[in-house]
C-alpha cells in the first residue's frame, strides 16, 4: 500500500489566504442603504471641505481652492474609510464597515473644523457628531426612499420622519436655547422708536447739507506703489508714482517663508502702496489716510473704503487708502510679529512718502497737500494703529528715520470698531487731537467698545479751542460691514454661518452712518466747516440723515469742558478738580466699579449709583469754580450716564431661579431709570427738571451673536457671554432751560450745587464725567 501525506499549507500561506479573504469581504455588510448613507457623508464632508477652503484662501482663487480641498478631502476619506473597513473586517465585526469609516472621517473632519473655530472640546464633539449624524440619516432616507420607490404621501411621511430625527440629533446634545434675561433691553424696533419718542423733546434737525452726499469737487483716482508688486496689478504696471520700499526688520523678526513666497518680498522690503482720490483745483487740500485692519491676507482689504475715499475727495480732501495686506493673517503663513506696531509705523512711512512727493515738482502731490491738516482713519486693528501713529513718540521716539514728520500735524483721528491692546505695555494717549469712534453692538469680532477706552484717554489742553471727541454706538451694526470688501459676516467660513444676522443693518445702511459721521467730523476738524457740531453732541439732530431702523448712543466732550467731577479708570475715588464735595442720600450703593465694566473692555468706570426706592447724589461746587464757569459763559451742564439694568436683571434671574414658580410669575423687570436734575444757585434758590425732558436714559442694546444661543457662553472662551454692555450717553443740558423755569435771567444763574435725584426703583446706572461747557 502506498502512503499518501496530507500536508497542511504553510502557516504564512494560511495567514495570507485569511488576510486576503478578510480584505475581500470588508464590504460584505455594507448594503445598498449603507452605501447611500456613505455617499451622503462624502457629499457632507466635501461641502465642509469647500467651506473650509473659503476660510483658508491660498491666493489662487476660490474655485481652485475649493477644488483642491474637496479632492484632497475625498482622497483622504476614501483611503481612511477603506482602512477602517479592513480593520473592522479583521476583527470579524458584523457591521457596515465602510459606512462607519465614512462616518468616522466626516465626524473627525467636522471636529477639527469646529475646534479651530474656538468652540472648545465638548461643543466641538457635539457639533461634529450632529453634523455627521445628520449626513448619515439623510443618506439613509434617500436610499430607503429610492430602494422602496416611495411616492406621494409615503415619501412625505418618510422625509418628515427623517427630518425630525435629524433635528433631534442636532438639538438634543445642544439643549434647548437658554432664555434671555434681557427681554427689556433694546431690540431694533424699540431702539428706533427712541430716536423720535413723543415723550422727549429732541433737538432741532440740522439744516446743513447731508454730509453723506458728494461735494462740489471733481476728483481723479490713481495709485502710488512699488511698480513690481506680484499680487496687486494696481501697484504694478498700473501705478502712477513709484515708491521705494521700507525696511521694517527693526521691528519684525520673523517673516514666514510662505509669506515671502506669496508676496515676493520680506520684512526688509515692505512696499509703500496707496490708492489716491485727489480733488481737482488749485490750492492745498487736507490729507486723509485710511487704513484697514486684520483680515485674511489673500482677501485684499484696502479697496473696501472706496466709499469714503470718493466722498472725502468730492468734499475737498485728498483721501488715500493704504495697503497693509501683507501684515494680515494667513491660514498658511500666520501673521508677522509686532504687526500692531508695524501697522502704525507703515502709516508714518506713507505720510513721509507723501511729504516727499509734495516737495517734488512734476507729480500729482506737488503743491496740493496741506500737511498741517492731516487726519488718520482706521478700522479694527487699523483703528488702533491710527491712534498709535498720532502718538508716535510712545513707540517710535528712537526711530530717527521718522524725524521729518516733526513738521507735520495730525489734527484728527477716526476709529471704526477699533482694537485697544497694550503694545510694549503702553496705550496711545492722544493730546489735543480730535477723536471720533464708531462701534456696532452686533460686532462679533471686536465685541466690546474698545474705542471708548481711547475716547477716555483723549484730552485737551486748557489753552486749546475748537477740539472735541465723540463716539457713536450703533445697535444693529457689526464689524465687517464698515468695509465693502469684507462681506456681511464677522467670521470667515464656515464659522460665519453660525452668526446671527437677523435684524442687522444692511451693509449700505451701516456704511451710510459711517459716511455721515466721518464726513461731518472731517469737514468740521479739517475744512473748518461750522454747523455740524450738534450731530456729535446729540445724534438726534441728524436723524434725517441716519437709518431709522436702528438705535444710537452718543458721547461727546469738547475743549471748553470744565470738569467738576471725573472718575478716572486708575482710581476708586471720584476726582474733583476744583474741589467741592460729593454726597449721597438714600442710595444703596455708590462705587467706582461695575461687574460688566472691567479694565478689559471699558475705559472710564464712572460712579455706580444703585437704589431701591429713591435717593440723590449731590455735587457741591466751590464758589471759585461757579464764578469761573459763569464768567466763561459755560452755560451747558454736561454729564454721561450708562444704564446698568442688565445687572439688576441678572440679580433678579438668580433670585427667581432660587425661588418658587410663584416668585417667577410675580417678578417684574426693572423700570426705566427715573432721574431728575436739581440745580441750587449761589443765592439759595433751586429748580428741578426731569432728565427725560431732554433725553431718556437708553436701555442697553441686547445682542444675540449666534444662531444657536446655547453656544454663546461656550464658544471662544465665553467671548459672547454678555449680551449687552453699558455704554455712556452724554447729556448736555442748557442752563437756559433752568433759568427759564426759575424765571431769572441766564446771566444771574450761578450754580452752587447739582443734584441727581432718582425715584421709582430699583435702578442702577453709572454716571460719567460731570462739568460745564460753552
């Protein structure tokens, strides 16, 4: 008998056979429905990749960016999903393996996108999970409907069921939107109503021409620049005047190689590029430089102020939009170090260049520029840069290359939604410079009124006249719409899709407000136009020029102001420059602090007054001060008030949450502050007038920044946790009204005492600088 050996295959061959079988069977549980869901996840991840591409431009154009991102994402998705499917097959798990790979990749991609938008770990996990689950359910629904050929009522029922499940997937982890405790605060409709409330006697409307309308000057547009700018055609072959580059290596120590690759230069060869709108005609014209803030480097920003440049040129001012795009952030190359300082330094270099042009025969600037009448206008970081440039000695005193600027005079500074960050532990301190700042309450980028801090640090010498500072806070304005090239959202995509834009001012309306205020301000401070001052003293005097669909709060102080009591930010006590005494009666609290008014967001603290029923704060004036005010004919009582109703409402909310449902039902919102002003004269007579005879104390503007309110306290380290902030409204009360009420001539009215009387509490306000103006 022959013996036959039955030898088993070698172990390596058995393993290879098993491995190949497991790989071949990796898709055995991915049925038709699961494959449809995988296709939907591919679409969802591609959509998210495309949105991310728009928020991370490369400079090659949106179509190229989206195509590259989507292709790369699709390749990684397929590779990762196949790898996961193989791994699950090797584990003998009877699950739809490829689908789980698609689901895992989509959720992971969404997590990194949301996390990079500063959502935090857990919100990012929830948002990513919701995004992936919605995509999966939509794919299942589509596959199910297609597989079973559902039509008519069945199709509608299936779609409704899937929609409900998808909505639950999103809303359940996010929770129900938390109710706002600010229901008595301003919305757009009530804010607009305050402009012309019948209970308040408003000022007369200005009869001057609308400052937002073009003036009588013809103008032409041209550029100056390097002549070889790789990215900007207008500063390449299209430029009219050639400028030399400047060396910023004394300030910038790190210039990323990707930034040099994109621009074609480094920190030693920064270009001096500008777009000019030049009035035609004889004579010298004031000079206005306009500079953008930080934005995506590849999405150029300097063209977004054409609406201002053309308007100012038509009104007899040389306007220049300054190119500093190379100092902006890029998702690929970051942002240069010391960019705040270099933004200001570049402005000074532009002033030097124009100064040189003005002295050279044969170019457009020769004999056209009045360097004694210069203004700087800036937006966002540019709004801080213009203040730093106007106070250049704080940062550039040792820079001898700027010595030629000693003969130039910066008269005015305008800041649109500015930042206000300490640079080298210093902040700009403007002295004898006119200052204007505008801010939107719906600003999701610079979402605190930092311009108010610079307002507080702007001062005037006693021997100076016709200088002033002003601010305007706009209920429904945001950050980006001051620049016509920045779009409508304050965040780049995809995060911008979460921003709440309901009720916000239209872009053209917001820029109309900027045109009115910037034009009127520069007409007053550069062109010596008389008559626009009341616009800054009380915004209602220009109501015919401004959109009525929003609310406003304004602040004002001029160089004629004689302070009786101030409340500096570096002190916990009131400062009485002329002496005197500050007393309270019946107040629950008088302090120099507020929980919403900290050093990180506001400039002047003021004195906080809180009352339950009634009380008064009285300022006794020295006789020498009263006499001087009367002799100087400073016949306007001036002070500022901000309503802190949001703090009372927060306290009420806490009390109610700790109490019963009956307590909650009986809780009423705090009333409008009821304030009266009493003046006592040196001869002992007194007269009292209600403050709302002049203007009501405005409620804070309540802002919901995100479409998902739950996220507001959790995204960006709680950046949006406060829906409102206290903002000062200036009151200018002519003493003539008090003299008329008392039946005495204004010349005989000499004030010895001012009392702020409050009733019908509870109430809480912060009172700003008190004094008299001409």
